């Protein structure tokens, strides 16, 4: 994309969008002087090539007032055709400074139609779509009531939940607690706290404390005694 005669792509493009949108919000009381930023806000909302919108048009009006369902179709952009490509997912992860061998892309907002055979795990589990119809309005389309993504030291799991039907079904058939678990990734070696970002910070603190203690024992750090 070319913005103010400068070309942007990848993460740099999204960073530029974020900067523009923040300016639009922070200057929202500036009147016409803010229109150049607000134009980008509108474009991001439903622009054909917007990286946030992801479709060629919004057909809310057509779905409400036009019976012909052919007018209801919203064609998605190339991302939705390419997101099953694990090589592309690795490129995206690398672009954002993440390890492509350990990282995952988590998508939402686009309901997974499991009742039509769609799989929420794409690109061999590299990309995960976790919008499965938590809202009741989507449950007829998705066939379930949403997902829970679980991650711990043993690996990552995706849990799908069945829609809540009635109190009677919940009590008699336990229908509200039925769930299906999918293994996304299983750690061959269990990850320890030391290997996490928090663990690295804790290790640095321990090293600093040990250096401080060694300086005290060596006499390089003298305790102050108040008189």
C-alpha cells in the first residue's frame, strides 16, 4: 500500500495504520482538520483492500431488505484462500518476529461452519480459528457454541462446546457440558517456567541478586549502619 507517497507492506503497514488510527481517535474533536485520519478509519472498516475488513463489500443492507440471496454474498480477500498454506503462515510469523516452528496464528470473527465440515485447525494446525458461534445468533450457522483454546506446559488444545438447549437437557443429558478436544500441538519435552518470557526475567533477577550477594561477601558492597 502507498500512504503519503511511501510504500508499506507486512508489519510496517499495520504499524502505519495503527499510528494513523490512533491520531484519528486522539484528535476526534479537531473537526475538519481530522478528516484525513477519519478517512482511514472508514477505509479500514470496509475498504476493499483493507487488511482489517477482508472482504469486497458489506451486505448488511442487502440481507435486511433484498430477498435475492445472491446479493448477500461477501467475497473474502486472498488471505482466506491462502491461510491453509503453512509456508505462508510461517512467513507471517517470521514477519512479526515470532518463531515459525513454535508460533501459531489465532484468528477470530469469522465463524467456523463445523456443521458443514469446516475444520478450525488450518495449515496443519499452524493457524487456528476460534470463532465457533459463542453468540446464539451464529449457532445455527456453526453448529456449536464456540471454542476454548487451552495452552499449558504439555501443549495446546482446542475445545469445542455444544449449544445450551434447555435446563432440562442440562440436568438430564448433561448437554451443556459436552465438549470435544482437539490436540493442536503436543510438547515432546514439557516446557518449564525457565523457558518462558517470565522465566527469563526471573532468571535475570536471580543473577542480579547473586551478583549483589557476591559483592557483599567480597567487601565491594559495604552495608550502611545508621547511627
